[in-house]
């Protein structure tokens, strides 16, 4: 089965730490994402500090998985690029690559939506004292501690073929 068909959001994690090698693989995959004119507008902030993860877990209703996660990854963008209107798509591609690599490494992860909600972006900047760039997404991750069964969602009705 392909990685795409194995990935699902995992929101509960074992206490076991994520190794540096695994973390590096996640970041290598993130930086291998496609981006408009190959502009790579991303930076990645790795959060291992428990107090900070706990604070981040309240930036939105859906951010709670960060509370028990051994690691959080914040994706950050700069939009002073040639193709600035494409930056959110570049960032989404990098975020998805992290999720797919996490699946490949046997880790569990969930995408926590940040951009374009200004109040979440501002709160994250303030919690992390972020001076450069804008928060795009948060990813909570760790060794999975929940059921990983996939429910296929394929729906032929959503496909139109034009010949
Ligand atoms: C832009 C975006 C924002 C999301 N935000 C959250 C979130 O804040 N909290 C959360 O638990 N899941 C979040 N998710 C995960 C979705 O809930 C999840 O992908 C969806 O329910 C489908 O389930 P699956 O990922 O297991 O296939 C988000 C996903 C995306 C793409």
C-alpha cells in the first residue's frame, strides 16, 4: 500500500522520544516538497520543550494533541518572494511531506491548522518569541498510541473525465 493510503491523523502518542535521525528524515522530506519557481519559502521550528508544547496546545480547539506530543513542528513562511500568492500552497506541500514521511518512519502525526487565522498566528509568535516569518501549520507527532486502521474514502462520484 502506498504511503498516501496508509497515512491518517494520529493524535495520541507514546512517551518514547522521536530520534534525531527520524526528525532529520522528516525535515529532509519537508524541504523536498515542490514549490512555485522552487522558491522554498519555508523554515521549521522544532519544539521539544514541554511547557511550550502545553502552551501551544491551547492556541485553538484542535491544537490539544500537542499537549502530550514529544515533538511539535511549526512550519514558518516568509512571503517576500516572487510568487508570494503561491506561498500557502508551497507550505501545504511541505506540511503534507512531513506527514507522509512520519507515516514512512512508523510515527504518528496530525496537521494542526494555523494560517490564515491571524489570532492563532499572533499567539504562536508570542509563545515562541518568533521574530522572523509567519506561522503556517503546526504538526504534533510521536510514536503512535492509537488505532491506525484506515477507512478508504474513494468516491467515483467526485471524478469527472473529459475526453
Ligand atoms: C488545514 C488542516 C487543518 C487541520 N487542523 C486540525 C486541527 O486543528 N486539529 C486536528 O486534530 N486535526 C486537524 N486536521 C486534521 C483533519 O482533521 C484530518 O486530516 C481529517 O479529519 C481527515 O482525517 P485523516 O487525516 O485521518 O485522514 C487538519 C487538517 C488540515 C489539512
